[in-house]
C-alpha cells in the first residue's frame, strides 16, 4: 500500500511520540522533518507528496501513515530526475526522522537521522548544531555574550552535534540568545542567529536545531546563514 505523506504541525508530531508504547498502533502517524540547504538549488519535493515542497534554506514537517516500508525519495524542482536522497525506510508508529538535504547544485545529497528528543523539567534549552556549508572548514559556535567560550567546537561539514543544554531561566523574561558561527582557525564570525526573547518562550524546555548553510563569499540565498528548526 502506498504511504500518504501530508503536512503535519511539529507540536502534534511530538505529542504522538510522547505517548506510551502500548498506545501507539502500527498504522499511527509518524513524521519526517525535511531541511533544504542545497546551495544554488531551489525547492525540493518528496516522492510521495507531489503537492508540497520545501523551499531552499527552510524546513518542513511531513507526516505519514506509519507501519511498514516507505520508499523515500527527495528531488530538486530544478532537476526532478536527479535524486538527492532515495532509500527504503522501515517505519513504526510514533517515529520521528530528520532528513537533511545539502551540497551544491546540481550535486546535492542527503542523510537521515532517527530522532529521540529529550524532555526537560527545568528551565533549559536543548540546542543542536549541524554544519551543512559544503565549502566550510570546521567551525565553532559561541554566544555573543561569551565569545571566548565555545558552545560547540570544530564541527565539520555534514557533522551533527549532540544536543547541549543551555540555561534559560523563567525569571529572565527579556533574555535572548545570539549564536555566532566562527571559523575555528581564524575566529572570524561567519554567520549569526538571534533567538529572541519572544521565541524563547516557546523554545524553553524544548529542543532546537541550528543548521549552518550557504558558502563564504556567496550572495543571496547562497550567503552564509542559519536555518532554525524548533522541535516543539
């Protein structure tokens, strides 16, 4: 039977994954978070969903009826015959996956992760960093308030860090986080991302992923930057 993919709010997806194992039926909903970081590319599509696409430098959650084998193919709208990712996926109800599509057009590729998001009881933020800049040297990530302290160190191209807990106390209502991506050798700031106080209200006690994309010297959509993914 053909699996049907559809757009699913991530909050609903995470609610499903928090259910007890005995409550999950084989045909229940699971999902894939697709991130498109192909430099010089365009929107990407999933083979089982012809109606929706993921814009360049963005992410989107697709839900599907789980329980069985799913053929997952991802291709760029510029060249539908060239697959960035193509593999069979054995699915179970409640599973959550992240598919990162990256590279430089026309030579994009992708890799898949099965997620296991932690939950937090205290006022913390779980942060993960992914380097998808295809010409990138290893990078460090700092916060603007503590530029000499590396939150993540020496992250290479296609490397995914573990989630790191950062304190985000409720009392700090006006707190924001300004993340800085730096060349690990020269310490040059290559890209920044500000998690505002308003966004922190939703992100607190949850997880986020920061994806470094683009290339140094690139312009427009190819310029260095950060794709923010909120897992809540």
